[in-house]
């Protein structure tokens, strides 16, 4: 009896030692993860803070000591110069309209295409899927010249549609929706078919409410992409009142030369809406990336 008690005690001690060792390993791993996150957060935050700091300093101080963080003469002169130097309110409105319309139409077009590829069976389905996947291999810059000729032919230059239509059908978004729809049980569509529901009714009433993470991911990232888009709007928009914010700010900041405060103020004004979007929808962004990545 005593021997049995001794063996049981040793086993308990060994279990306690192992559990403590596992606890320490978990703590070290958590500390490592936190350290990595802090490093990457600093890499992202320091340039942003430096841009804000530089935009608030006089040009004379920046020229004398550009790496100095603190200034005794912070001013909003650079922001007033940028705002008064162009139609920044109009450019904000143009960027907002183009980004919202592009993101909304991209969700509609890509989700319907992904639903058709995922849930329906038709002749040439694999060929269509392969053609869409092959679109990922084509750089967007290669398509600029033919698209410019096409839009010039149909008189869509200097119009909102000239900026919106090229971003309506995005191959990666189609594949995201198709993969997400593939993860939804097919029994839902079969039951709806038995009850006499059409494909559009199944898509709108059953599948789309279940794909909110994918919708959020596609909408937000399309919005960010169109807001930051520069090359295509630069070629399409020649009317200053039709320019988007990145193109308009580039036209204004190009006149400043080496006035770094005005250049940094332009960069801050361009990035400010995206920062607000991220702070408001960060949960949706993380949820969309995680869920679509798993699917």
C-alpha cells in the first residue's frame, strides 16, 4: 500500500513539473509573439508619425534639422497651403464616389459570378474558371493601353464610369466568393429548389446573408484599392474637377519642390480617410481576412 502511494505521488510530481514547463513555454511564446507585433507596429507607426510631425513644422526647421522630432513652432501652415492650392473638397468627393461605387459593384458582379461557378453546372464551366484564374497572372499595367483606347472610343474619359468600370470584375474577388460558396452545404440550395425557389432567390435570400465576412473583405479592400489608385486616374482624368484625391494632391504637391511640410501634409490628407475606415471597421477587416483565408 505504501509503495503504491509513493508511486502515485511521484507521478503527480512529474505531472506538475511537466505542466509548469509547458506553462513557461507558452509564456515565452506569447512574449515572442507580442515582441514581433510591437516591432511590426513600430515599423508601420513611426513613418506615419514622422509624416505628421514633419507636416506640422516650418520649412526652415525641416531644412535645418530634418530628423528632429520636437519643434517649438508647430503650425498648420502646410495644411492651409495644400487646401487652398486645389479643389481638395471636390477631390475627396470624387474619390469617395468612385471608391464606394467600385466596391459595391465589385461585390455584386463578383459574388454573382462566384455563385454561378460554385453552385451551377454548365458546359465550359472549367474553361471559364480557368480563364478567371489566369487573370491573376496578367499585370494590370499591361491592360492600360488597350483599356485607354477602348474608353476613349466610347467617350468615357473624364467621367466617373471611366474609373469605376475597370474595377468591377476582379478575378481574386470572384475566386474568394466561389471558395466561400463552396464551403456552404449544398443541401440548402437543394431544399430551396424542392420548394420551387429560383437560382436568383437562392443567391439573394440564402447564400448572400451567409457570406457577410467575404462581402466585408471584398468591399473594404476594393474601397482601399480604388482610393489609393493613381496610374489609371492619372491617365483618364485630365479635368482638374474630375480628379481623384491622389492625382489632385500629386498635381498640387509637384509645385512645392523641396517644401517637405507641404508634401507630408498632402500625404497625411490622402491617408486620413483610410485610417478612419480601418479604425471603424477593423473587426470586419480581420474577420474577413481570417474567414476567407480559411475557406
